[in-house]
């Protein structure tokens, strides 16, 4: 991810000197590209004081110091937690480190928000939830798309009963040619998978949220790798990815059954021979249906089939969504407000993703516990 290009002075926290309310002392574990987006949002909050950062990469620590003026920087997050004792931690590491960094932070007495996906497996998710309960600390998952105005609109419509019983949802997170050429997104042992766990998880979580979060009970899935592990001279939005270490799927398809009888279909790909990129979910209910992009509700009124579209929705750009999810976490810790995406929500989504991968490996439907 490209740098923000913003000077250190833009993030000076002394500009919040007039604020006299409670402050949350926060630290960040993982100072890679996504941390810059988080830090930009957190430094703008007068009730947050960034106190430390940790990363195993010295270059990323230097970037964090240069861009944000953060000086308490550590190569070992265990040492940081012991010496700094932050009130809260945001975890922005590769997926394989989410669980150990989160559990260590909770044991050190910090509240935690971890980037998506919550972890590498449902078992790790449960260990994180157990650690939060034992430490009596809050645990949130960085699902920013449930804060999107279209998602919130459809959730309210569902709560009002406009859809009736939701029977079917279709999730699509599709790129025609968008294999990441940064980070470790192509390495299964560090990420847990490819497009299903990286971008598919976003659409899954907001669709599952709008459905009312039913319990997944079974999964059928299949994954294919046919392009990312070949020579990277293939035309792509982001050329020159490391194809030699590419061990994840290019395309994943899933079919999930829920305890209330509903079905979810999932399509996720980094590289697909399709007309254009798609980022959407649609649903069908007994009384009405909906689409996320463009946001619309389909139903019958006054003896007529009608389509309802919003006259106005607030901004839902990438940075705004990051601010909203971090704001919810900060308010959850400082003001005991409900977390929009608690650990339990992350665990439910992880079970769906894990079910698709396990089914692909097994070649048959698998149960989800």
C-alpha cells in the first residue's frame, strides 16, 4: 500500500490540548501499509493518545517514526506490552499473527481491535474470545464494511421486517486481475488463504450482518489456483507479484447452509476472466429483496412491484469506514458503548470461510460446528 504522503506535523497530538476528557492510550502491533490508514484516523481523535508501535521490520518502524512522530517503537511486541502497558491495542499484522498478538495484549490488560480476518481458524478465534472474557477486556474485529451507509440501511430495513424471512444471499468479491503485489497476501501459511479470506470476508461479513447473523451449519466449496503461481508477466492492475511464493487460490466458490434454512452463495477471486470487478451482495426474502451496490430494496407495494433507492447516503469511502470502525472501538472502551463487530461476529465469519476451505480440501460438504 502506498504511503500517505502526509507530514509528521499533521499528526501532532498537542493540537488536542484543549480536550480535557478521558484519553485512551493506544499502541499498534504491525506497522505495515494498513497501519498508516489506522494511525491517520487515530491521530485525529482527541480522546486517543498513541503511545507505542511494534513491528519486526526496522524499515516499517522508521516509516512510522518519520510519518507520525511515534518514538516508542519496538521489534518485540511482548516487550512493548510489558514496558508501555497500553490501555488498548490495534493489531495490523499478517493474519497468522492476529491471534498470538491479540491474546498477548489481552493478557497484558489491554482491550484489542484486530484487523480482518479475525484469525487463521475458528479455533484461534475462540481462543481470542476466551482470553478477552478471562481478562474482562473488550475484543473487536475490524469489519469496516458493516459501517458502510448501504450496509446500515439494509440492516435497518431487515430489522423493520421489510424482507421478511431472508432465504438467500449472494456474495461477490471479484477482481478481473488484481493479485496483490505487496505484503504476504500470496502466502497461505501467513494469510490462511487467498481472495476468500482476504476480500471475500468483507462481503461475507456485511451480508451475514444484514441477514441477522444466523448460525452457519454446513459448507460446500471449491478453490482453484491457475494464474497467480505462473509467471507474473500476465497483465494485471498490480504487476510483478511474487509468483514463486504464491500458494493461495485465485478463485473460491462457496455454498453455506444456516440453521434457519437460509443459503449463502460466495464468489471470490483475485484473477477471473470476467467483464469487470464486482463488489456486491444481493438478498432474497419472502417479503422483499435487496442489493448493496447500488443500494436498493425490491418489494411489492400498492399492488405494484417497486424498487426503492436512497435519495442520499453519507460518504462510504475507505478512510471514512476506517474512522467509523475505530471510533466505535474507542467509544466501546472509553464509554462502554456496544461494539458493532465484537469477537463473536468475527468467529462466525471465520467459520464460514474455514468451511469453504475445508470442503474444497475434502471434496465434499463439511459440517460447521
